[in-house]
C-alpha cells in the first residue's frame, strides 16, 4: 500500500514538473536556458540528418522521372522527324512523277508524235545483268509493242524495244548501244537542220556520254549543237532528240570528227516512257522516199 502511494506521489510530482517546464518554456523570452539550447540544437541536428537522405532520395526520384519524360519526348520528336522526312521524300517523288507525266503528256500531244501511234508505258524493273542498260516496261505485243520500236521520254529518246512478250517488253537503253545497233543522226544548229550527219556508235562508260562519229571531218560541228535521229536505217523515225554535243575532236587520221553527246533524257531515273510505232510514216519521210 505504501509503495502504491509512493508511486502515485512521484507521478503527481513529475506531472507538476512537466507542466511547470512547459509553462516556463511557453513564456516570451529572448534567452533560452542551457538545457533548452542543447535540446533545440540536438533536435535541429537530428532533423537535418534525417532530412538529408530523404531530400536526396526525393531529388533522385524527381530527376529519374524528369529523365524519363525527356526521353519520352525525345522519342516522340524523333518519330515526328522521321515522319516529316518520309513525307518530304514522298512529296519529292510525287512532284518528280507529276513533272515527268506532264512532260510525257506534252510530248504525246506534240505535233511530232501526232504522226505516230504513241504507246505509253511504265517502267517495271531494270535488268539484273544489265542494270543501267536495260529496263522492263509494262506493255507488250498485246498493246502493240514490237521489237525495234523507239522509246522516248518527255526529254528525248532513251533507246529501243529489244524483245517483247504479250504483256511486257525489254528496252535497250542508249548507254547499251554499240556499232551493231548504231543510230543514224543529223545535227541541228539552233532550230535549223545542218548538212552534218553521222552515227551514234557507242557509249563511253567513264564520261557517261554517247559517242558520235561523223561521216566526214566537219569543222562546223560545234559544242552546243543538238543531235536528232535522221530517220535512215528503218528503225528510228526522223526527228527524235538524242542529246547535245559537248566536245568535238578529229580522229587520229583527221578524216572524220568524233564528238561526245550528253543524252537529253536521264537514263538512270526512268519511270514512265512512250513507245513509238513507226508503222505510221511521216509526211517528211514519205517525201524523202519519193525524192530518193
């Protein structure tokens, strides 16, 4: 019983002391006691120690989240840039194809082609064996395409039909021509045809130019003059533009002139072409045949 009263007495004394300390500490004072300073500093130091790893962890988590957001935005930007590049490429290709189709339309509606049966075709593939010298088009004998017919684009002649099947044909390009299938040509100065004539006898792989061999050593042949098919030989109709003379030199015996001709049409970038049926003879050719 005594111990119980004693414990109760001690508890009451402790409560009185605690209440007194609380009341004392709540008073407005400018100076703290040594014990209060120690407790205040200890609590501040402990809070700082505890808050440092918490703040560090919070900052790391925030940085990781920010990095993820930046990475996600970066991926989205890359995807958008890829889409923009693809759209730009497709736009360039469509613009190029539209321009090519316009040139073909103008060519097919020209007075020159009105004298022929023009068969429009699209390029399907290039030959694996002769990648830069042959193409396959999507028109064949069922469409009126036959071997040795001339093939042109809106800019000029590119070659002739080599073989034909019912629905496709193979075209031999000008850069695959040699002396066995040479082209008889005339030279034009401005809009006027000159008396200069010769043959396209091959292709120079190094310069990527056609080789023109004149019938004589004509000193009037100059750079900048244009070369057209003469109509002789029975394969190519007269008046098909082939290219432009870029240089002229005499052969080693100075008996004939040799010239290099840049093709008017781009032989490496072909999508749409026109096959010319020469069975419809032009008025000029009829006149030449009557005169001969």
